[in-house]
C-alpha cells in the first residue's frame, strides 16, 4: 500500500533527495567514506556547506549584507538566542502571539529584557492573524511566526515596520517568493521544508549585531558563528548535507515561484473540499488559512476517531491534530505531491457519503 506522508515535521522529503542521501551514507562523492564519517573541516564538507549557503542566498535574493548560518538546536533554541543577541537589559522587544510557538518565544525573550505583546489572537483560540497593531518606537525588533503549524494560520502579508523584523519561518520557509530583505533575522528548523531534523537555518543581517553590552556565551553568539563560518564546533554534517540536497532540488524544480504554484494547487484543492462537505469544518478565518498546515474538525466529534482509523487504513500518515488542539491536520510541504492531497480529498468524500 502506498503511504501518503502528511507529517508536520519531521516531514516528507523529495524522493531524489532520499536516494542521493542514502548513497552518500555508503560512499560520499566516490570518496570511499560515508557522509556520516567525513571531517567537517575537510574540502569534502566545505563544498557542501558552501553550496547550501549559496543556495539560500540565491533563493532569498540576498546580498553580502546578510550572513547564512547552519546551527544546532532547532528553532526552539532561537527563542532564547535571538533576544540574547539583540535585546539588552531593560530594552523592549515587540512580539506577536499567534500560537503555541509565538507564546514560547515570548517566554524565553522575557528572560533577557522587556517584552511587549503587540498582537494576540488567543481571544479566538488563535484562529486568525491580528494585523492591526502598534509597535513601540523603542522596540529593538518585532518578532513574528510566519506560519503557525499547530493552529493552521499564516501571515500572507507581513507587517510594515520601522524596527528590525525577526521571523520564525520554520514551517513555511522556501514555500513562496518573499521579499526576504524586509527581515533582519530569519530562523527555521530544517525538518519541514528544507531537510532533515538536526539543523537550524539562521539568516541574519549583519548590521543588527554588536549593539548590546551583554556578555554572550561563545556558542550562542551569532557573530562568533559568522566569524567561524558555521564551524565553531562540529556541525550536524548529515543534516546540513540533506538541507543542501533539498535546496538544490527546489532550485532544480523552478525555485520559489514553482513551490508557490504547487502549494496553492494543493491547499486550494483541500480547502475547497473541506468547504464543500458539511461534515468537515475549518475554524481558521479564510483569509488567514495556512497553505502549509490545514487544521480542521468534524462537525460530529464522535466521528473523528472513525475517520482517523480510516485514514490509517488507507495509508494517510500524520493527520491527527496536535495534542493541544485536536481535530485533523494535513501538512502540505514542498515535497508532498498533489496526488497525495487528491487521495485524501477523495477519502473525505467517501467518508462524508457514508456518514452524511
């Protein structure tokens, strides 16, 4: 039986990436060594890291005023690393609370300075994006989560601000063309749209660094990582390699414009199906629906378990909603084929016809 991988992360990877990575585990670039055992300071890995950095800049359209880092710790580490580097004692940062990950970022930032929550959608269970809000003039930066994986909301137009804009783009990075130059810092865990779990992408505009007096632990200092070229300590070599292959795949497929075309085709198919079947309901405001993670429910909660059982039987993997939200979640990352979404929609129609 063919499986359809809707996991929210770690998530589906392109088949060609899996095949190339599997070959590299046995013999990387005809070196006679596995990618798992090459030295991280050797020319073999240097070429991997250089291509990964170059691909990020090419996809984002960035110049040398930005640095690209591949770091340990995932996006959650960035919840503290961002304020540690950008927010001085007694200074203020502005944050948007649009879901569980934004709330966690707020909690970590409050350890390093003052946090003003300028937008908060918790009044409606994070089913919308609050777009009208004021940013304090003294804010050192504004932090947003571009796509809320758990709640199923997404920023489709980013806020205009005169302060540096910082974004957690973990779940929609490289899914669409964006003016990335609007951002002073972007971070994203790789395990959704750009590779395997174990590495975190940080893209930082150099002019925002070095402005606080705090002593920063060496391993947490962005500038130190820049100076070391992401090689301050042993990086997650294999995860960086898989990211490099995934970025190469995105470029070969046609770049971000093609990723967006596929994204809209998949998400429109799914949301149109949800809206056409009274048995299913999406609570997120239509204008704020995520193209990456569709979160929805059954009108009769008693039917949720039977529907999930049917999904499992038919090879639909990873569609149970997040534990604090419940319902159904269908994640449609770059590597997910349209065919899988079509199979899922057909299954929804069959289930609705039996339970209508």
